[in-house]
């Protein structure tokens, strides 16, 4: 399935949630969709927990 088709399906899901459930349902669907996307990226191996929880060292900062 292409990423364009995934985007269309996600947009349709958000549209239905917004139309039938109101703004609160729209927000819930959007947040759960983002969480599912991140979980899928972890499952595929594209992300690692260290990508989010990296400590900042003084050497890494830009001047």
C-alpha cells in the first residue's frame, strides 16, 4: 500500500470522526493515529527509544 493511500485512509478516518463525533473525537483519533504511527516505526526498526531520550552533551550544542 502506498503512502498516498495510507494518507487518504487516515484523512477519511479523521473526517468521519470529526463529522460524526465532533471535535473531541477528531482529536482522539488524531492522537491515537500518531501513537500508532510511532509504534509502527518502532516495529519496523526505523526508530529506537534512544532517539527520543538522548541526553544533551555540551559538545553537541551549536554555538
